[in-house]
C-alpha cells in the first residue's frame, strides 16, 4: 500500500503540472456530477447503517435503541440548527448565523454529553477507538515510517496499477466535489485553485503511504455542507435601464462568504484532536453520533441535488407540474433521464460493495463519453438542454454543437462570396 500511495502522489503532481483540470473537466456535464453527488449521499447513509449494525452486534438491546435515538437525534438537531437564519426575529442575527454555520458541531457536542446524564450513564456504549500513547496503532510496528524500500523492484512497478486507480478516484472525487460546492447558486467570485489543491492532495497521499495510514482525502472544506454553512444575504447593486434612464437598484442576493479562515480552522482542529492529549476527548464520541453525522452529511448533499427535485416530478400529477421551456415536448424525456441517473447510481454503488470496488471510478468517468456521444441519440436536444449543462462553464453540449454547426455553415457560405469579390 505504501508504494501505491507514493505512486499516486507523483501522479497527482503530474496532473497538477499539466493543469489537467482545464482539459479533463471541461467535458464533464452535470449529468455526471449529479450522479456522483447522489452516490456520495448513498455512501454516507450506508456508512451510518453500518455503524448502527456494529452497535447492534456489540451492545445490549437498550444501549442499541439509544444508539438509534442518538444517531437520528444528531441528524435532526443538526438539520434544525442549519435553518437558524430563517428563525427571524428570534435571537440576534449573529447568533442565528453561528447556530446555522456550526449546526453539526453543536449537535455532535450535545449528543456526546447526553449519554453521561442520568440513567443513560449506566448504559454500555461503543465509542471511537483512539490511541493512548504516542506510538503506531499497529502493535507489530515500532516506528511510524513504513520500510517501503525493502519491497522487491518488480512489486514496486506492479503497485503503479493501484496507484493509478487511486489517482483517478482522488482526482475525480476532488474535482467534482470542488465543482459542486462552487456552482452558480453559491455565487462564488474568486477562481478555484484546482491545480494547487491537487498538489497538496498528492503530497498528503504520498505522506500517508510513507506513514502506513489510509490516505486522507478529506473534502470537508470542499463539501456542499461547508458552502451551505457560509451562505449569507447581501445587497447587490444592479444597473437597470427604464425609459432611457439608467437607475441603480439594490437587491438581496444569497452567496457564499468567500474566505480562508474556516478551512484553516477545520484543518487546525483536526491536527489538534489527533494529538495524544486531545485524542482522549475524541475517544468520548459514541459511534452512534458518528452515524448521525453521516446521515446529516448525506441529507445535506441530497437536499441540493437536482436529481431529488426531478424525482419529485415523477410523483407529481401532470396537471400540477410547471410549464416546460419552449421546445421541450413533455416531461416523459425528463422522467426517463432522471430514472437513468438513479439506476446508474445504484449500479455503481452495488459495484462498490463487491471485489471490483477499486474500479468504480472508471465507471463514473465512463459517464462522460456516454453523455456526450450516446445520450443525444435517444433524447431530444431541447430536453437535454433543459436537464443538463456543462459543469465548469456556461452553456450546454447542445449549445456548443449549434455554434459548431453554424460556424461550418458560415464558412461554407462565405467562400463563394469571397470568390465573387
């Protein structure tokens, strides 16, 4: 594993040097990003179920029932606090902002302390396993560094294959997650540092391999959950022209507060709590609270996924559906498009549960050529223009095809005119 992560590290650096984001993600549409986002939501919920299943196997019935209550309570309280900005006129504006931005942290702290109150303290509980001394957690290791230089040369080259798979997974995971949390609804203005992110990710991946720990592809700063917590309302100047006169109006707009402090503080808090003095505090966390956090993250990711809203269209009577744009004949194509996305997501999720799991990033990447080369043969152009668009730039593949076709027509019609001139 050490050499696989080391190979993945230098592959990340090559992708960053080649500015791979510009010539790879420019062909990705929201069809793929929505599927990937839905897959992440399902994985979060599945991880929560796995944590509760372990609690069922290791705890008494009463303790397991409280674990279920604690998990659901952590999720529901976090969801409720995340809407605090809508509680006006309750509390001061800054208090509401603090409750909304740190909803998950507040909920976790409350449900960490809850089992120590009253009769709940007598229940057995399953908590996070932490180290009690500054030494490797593996009892067979006496040093923190893996002696990767003892591996035969043939195996060093063979580990490039899993290293490539890890690189594909991490690159696509990071790029899509960064795209999702900077979509138009968040109103971001500053350009993304995709190449620098990949450099940092490659360095940390290689370092994890040398230390013999699982690669840390932590996407908290690049997650929609983080972007949602930074949403705020601000006044925006809009210049309008009315009866030949220009007039400035101020409108309320929702956008992300772009800064570096929250990501820096997240990283700093992680570094603090993995140090031995504070690991004991981290070890007080019940695994049921972790399951609740997984459910909350899955819910937050799912709640902003357009697949969910189009799925609601399937359950809505045709007479209650909103009118479609000009050129889209009916909701039939939209419904089939949505069902295909859901089925593809389920298939990929099932693959992640099998021995072929390491190859699932390849399936996600294959969605890109499938969308661009095959789907336009089965769906009307206007339907695809309505449900899909480029993920990293304005417009849709259909718009680009129209521009390309018109450019060819202009060239073909302009040549005779030039000859006549």
